C-alpha cells in the first residue's frame, strides 16, 4: 500500500529513499535461540502478539472514532481500508464491539454517490479514493468496493449486529459492487490500458501498473460477492443473494479461462501490462477454492519447487524467483521483489496440499524472524520495513494457521 514517501521512491526508482525512510537494517545476534519450533508454538506466539499490536496501533480520529491504521507508530497517517480488513481477518476479537461498528461506518460513510469506495480515510474524516493520498491514477482503486464488503462482513461475523443487515447498509454494498470496474465481455475486474493511468490495482500491488483484465482484483470480487450473498440471505433477500452467488460463479469461471498458465503452473496477474505470474494470487486462489483441485495441486507443486527463491525468512515475494513486474517500483524493494508476511497464510495453506511439514516450516521461519527483527511490512536481506509492527503481517498468517489447524482436525 502506498503512502507518500513510498510513492516518491517507487516513481523514480530510488531504492535508497525507501531504505532510508521506511526500512531499518536489523541483523539478529548470532546464537540467539529460536522463539518457536512448531506450528503450535508459532500460533501461540502470534495469538499473544496480535492483540498487543492492535492495541498499540490504535489512533483516535477527529470525531472520536477509534481507527486502526496499518502499523504501530507513525508512517501510515490515515485509516486504510484493506489493511483494516486484514486486521479483522485475524484480530477482530481484540477490538471492542462498539469500535468495530463505528469503524465500519467510517468506510460506509465515505462511499461516493456513484458507489465507489475509498483507498483510505484521513483521520480528519476526508475520504481518499486513489492511493498516494489521491495522487495515483485518475479513478478510484480497483479493490475499494471488495474491501468495503470485507470490513462490513467481518464486523458482522464478529458482532452479529442486526444493524449491518439493514436495507441501507446492504444496498450500499450492492452499489459498491456495482462500481467495481469490469470488462463488459469477461466480467473480470478491468484497468483500462488506453488511459495513461486509469487506476491502481490491489493495494498490496498499487505501485505496479497492471492493465487489462486483472487477476487478484477479480479474486477479491469473487470473495466479496460470496460474502455479500451470505449477508443478503441472512437478511431474507434470497433473490439478491442468488444474484451475487451467480456472479461469483461466473467470475470464477472466467478467471480460470483467462489467467491460467499451464507452463508456469500459476495464474498470470493481468492480460495487457504486468502479465507476470502472480504468486500471492495463485495461493489466494487455492485459499478461496477458485482454483480447481487439479490446478491447486499444480500450484502447490510449483510453490514447493520454487520455495527457496520465493521466500526469505518465511516471507513471500509477489512474483516467481528472478521475475520482476514489467512496470513498477525499484527492483528488490517494496512490491517488486521484496518479501512480505501478509500472504504467508495463503501460501502455507496451498503448500499444505502437498507438503504439510513445509507449510508448517514457513510459518515457523516467519515467526522466528518476527521475534528476532520485528513484525515488519516487508524484508529484503538485512532490511526490514516498519519493524515496530505492521499489522497484516501478523494477523493474516494467524488467520492462515487457524484454518490450517481446522482443516487438519
């Protein structure tokens, strides 16, 4: 996700700017004992760490609403939608119910009249629809609608609040999904290649200039459609629920028709620009069940075969080893070759199909690195971005562990 200092660094390829402003060089001392040696110990470590991080990241907006920005301390000076959704994925139980409900309303109120949803909301309440505080692209982000559904859905699942199943809320989410930019032929999420910079993609690749039909963003559309269908059904709106169930199925079919690459044994990220294999997205497709079983097995095999080059200390790069995005920020930094904790739960879940021991080990390695160097946003070699604590790097793997354990049991 882009904040202003990272935008500048990526736009001009200044790796030192990222390294200087957003990262620290942290080398663990030799001989320090490992913090965890098993999946159960890694789970226990994260179950303790996550509530402490959530408490430490809490900020107060101008109207008194509690906000949970992406990191502990300064750096991301706004309430980011997708990061908050990822906090909820693994940590909703550690936020008071009243604050959960108020935070959901922050993002619902920020929705534009045309249904478009935000990238973030400033602490003074100003809605921001394009990353870089409005500087990146001419149209709202391609994932704002999907993550608005995620925030409301995850809040509803945690609280059971009837107020989230009212006509006003559900109609707002239906409008949000109507604002998702899509190819009228395929129904897939679409970023217009005819424009100089139409809009940004998924927030964890918002410095990557994807165009055409877009894979990860379409996966988010499937997830959001499925979640919204569940909420509509719970509210007694069976016909509307069926509409979104059918939409999820149709987009799933198109994803498998358009993006799969049999040679890579991965899905590609887009159809026009930045067509590289999408490691995060392929693992996420397994997590969502979008990848048919045979393809999920092939993805697991590809991930296992390339595990050493895909990971550093349990953290995962976006693209296959040695592959960089066609257009994006400087190589071996940030979203173009650095290694992240956020997707590791999906990655371990995919690996588990073929090699449960390796699935466990990647999480063990991740947690041991967190214990030694801090829960960073991303790492590369000795560099750690935001070592004071980046929430989704902990909450998302924790959600992955919980699902792994549930599946095995």
